[in-house]
């Protein structure tokens, strides 16, 4: 009798799973969602997945599918993918971990997690940078910078789904009481962790007002260079041209870039090569990924 009940349960579960798969039409066109030009997340993603190539003149060529849906923030990528079961996109892992409306895929069989970024087995990972123009002279900027790189600041980084960069030699924060305003701007991917760092800093420095502006990595670098921001944010390494103009980047954390789909999509794992094919428009339907 027990065996008969068990078989009935298994049959029912199999039927439910089959219905779920049947509801997803793999012959449908893949809706590619990408970040806009100038996005640090896009810059890192196309480099790490081979979407970017070198042209005859030696300059980088971005081969992102021209029919993609281009959006200008991390949150818009996630809401766009969450609203379309045939969509695929990419976003900061730390933001995806705090969101249950999309599903992060394995890449080359590796789960997108802080542990696998730390052991370097997850292949799509990039640095989060704060950007300065040469050496800092603003007292509040110097103090907030010191907090970010302190044990206390790196603890905040680790508590929010990122891989901290602290070591045994990382100092504790020892700031004096300050009062004033600091403007920080740039990457939409770095903004969430910068908000957490600013909150923790304000507990220690309640008279400092931090104005955070989420404008994109390239805008973060240029804004720092032209004096709009005291500190910039970039979710990629700095370009040689930016460094030549005086921009200095400091890695504050490592973050993965998660490849995301709608929760109803049965796909669980893609290779880096399959991801490249999708995002350059070489593969345009879900069933073609298995051919």
C-alpha cells in the first residue's frame, strides 16, 4: 500500500514538472537584455565572455546584439527579465542575491556565489572600484575612503554579498569627528553597496552628509576628473585613457556578474560560449542552445 502511494506521488510530481516544461516554449525567440554603452557592468561582461573583440585598428569592438533591449540600470535589467519568461540579461551578483524575481544561472557548471568568486571558479567576476583624481585632498573624502578600506568597511562589504579585499594587515577605522558634505557618483552596480557603506559611516560620522548619485561607471570617472564628484564609482577596471587623465582606481570589493533569466525558464546552466552566442545574436531561440 505504501509503495502504491509513493508511486502515485512520484507520478504526480512528474506530471507537474512536465506541465511546467511544456508551458515554456523553447522555440520562442530569446529576448536579450543588455546594459547601455558606458555601463561598467556591460564593459566587464563583454570582456569576460568574449563578446568584445579587437578590430583591425587594435581598438575594442563591442559585438552586443543590436536587437537587444538596452536599459540603463541594474534594477531595470532585473525588472525587464522578471517580466518576460523568454528574456535573458546580466546584473551585479550582489544585487541579484537580494532579489527573488529572477533566477541566476550556473556558468560552466559553477553557481554564481561569493564563495565561487573567492576561489576563482566562477568565470564572470569583476572589481568594484572607487575612483579619485590623483591623491585625495578633501578631508571628508579621505576619511570616507579610509572607512571603506578599513576592517569595519570591509565587514559591510562582506555582509552584503560581495567578496571583501581586506587582509590581516587591514587597519581598524580611526576617524575624528567631521562635519560637511561629500558627493559620490557613478556605477549603478556599486551604488547599493555604497549606500550600505554610507549608512555605516554615518553612524560614526552623523554630521557628514553623503550625496550618492547613480549615473554609470563612465560618468563616475569623468565626474571625478571634472570635479563633480569627490569620489567616483566604477564597476570595472579603469581604461588607460582614464588613467592618463589622472583617474586612480582602488578596488574595494570583487563582484560576480550573474546571468539571469525568468524563474519559469527551465534552463539552469550555460557555458561562457553559449552566453557569448546569445548576446551577439548568433543563437536566437532557446531550443537552439541544445543543438
